[in-house]
C-alpha cells in the first residue's frame, strides 16, 4: 500500500487546505444546519450514499421550481406553494431555505397524512424560525376543500407521492387553478391492477394487449400509461406540459418529472386522445374517477349530423 497523503483526518474531516467534498455537492448558501436537522447530513457533516441520492433529487427539483417562483414573485408578492405527500418535508424545507427565506415573502404548505411526520415538521419549522411554513394532516384528495389552506395556491409540488396521490395532487391543482405543477410520480399501481383484471378479454380483442401480458410488462405499461394520461389531462385543462428526467437513473428509479404551466389554452384534442386511450385499453371506468372534467358526452361532430 502506498504512503500517499490521506484525504481525510481520523476524525473524518479533510486536512487543512483541502477542499471539503461534501460542501462541493451543496448549493451556495445552503444551510448545513438544516441538512443536519433533516438527517441528510450526519452530525459531523458527512453524506452517506442514500442521503447523497436524496440531496441530488431535491436539489435538481429546486432548479426547476425556483425559476417558476421567480416569475410569480413580481406578479404577486406572496407566492404560495403546496407540497403534497410531503413526508418529512425535505423539499418544503429546502425550498423555504433556498428561496422563500431570502425573499421574505410567500408561504409553503406541506400536506401529509401521517400525524407523526406533520408534528415533527411543525416542531422543526418552529425551531428554525421558518415562520411562513404550515403543515396539514390531510390527504391530497381532501386538501382542495379544506379551510386550513388558502383559497389561492400558485404552485403544486409532489415528489414521489405514491400511486394515485399524484392524481389527487393534480386534482387539487386544477381545483385551485394553480399557475404551475411540478410532479415526480411514484408507484403507479392503480392502472396496472385494472389492466390485470381485464387482461384475458383484451388479449382476445386486440394484439396490443401483448404489451402487458406478462406481469412485469403489466406493471411497466401501467406506469407509462398512467403518466401519459396525466399529461393529456393537464393539456386538456389548459396547461403546457414538459416531461423530462429528474436526475440520472442511478440516483432514482422513479425519475420522471412532469412540469405543467398554466396557459389557459385547453387542448380539445388532448381530451379526445385521452378518451380514446381509455377505450383502447378497456379503462373507461377511470374517466369519472381520475378525469372528471372530461366525464361528459363529447359534442357531436357537425359533419356526422345529418341535416
């Protein structure tokens, strides 16, 4: 073994004059104390592999969200963000630390069903002096009509909200007529289960059912189709949609990022394609449940109506 100069001391810190590899991974001005409170950094300021992945995911997501907040800030001095499926509120706290605290305006609302996580986040916000953070013990489905949340919300986020919780976050955003939604879906099981139920019928009806005949393909097809339908629904309701990767696949297998910006231009063709896909896959029963704004009989085609 060579006698090369060690890069760290026995206490785990780099020697005098050496660059700290942990600091190199943080954004300028990012609070070390906050990252320790969130257990992203250990008490002696280290990163383990799991927390490094989490930091990269949230850090990349902030790069997409903060320009949206910058755009909204001149129009309204108090931009309001609702974070669905907040969990331990990594995203909410890092957004507050990185944007809201410095701007001195705006509010962050964390929405989470687990009471112990809500209480923990409230205590941490108080300890840190993050006065414009609120945490609500609510499901995403119930949040749209809860009086504890403001009538006007500008931005909706959902990082790895499981299964249909992302659909509930979208429904919340539509009900609040938000300016933007930033979504990273996770564990889309609902649609795959429905594909499974009608598999035999669909195999006899169309060769396309071969795409989800095997269980692994059923799960992957369900996930892909779920997000395609979500994007079409958002476009049908007046949002311009961009789909991209959040981070490299080595950091997260749930890596699809959906960004929707309100334009007011409702694409009728998107709604028509959504309906057609549901029909093709034998999923029309999902229409009133997940896409209620489209759950009306489409207007008849004038060319098809006899005079």
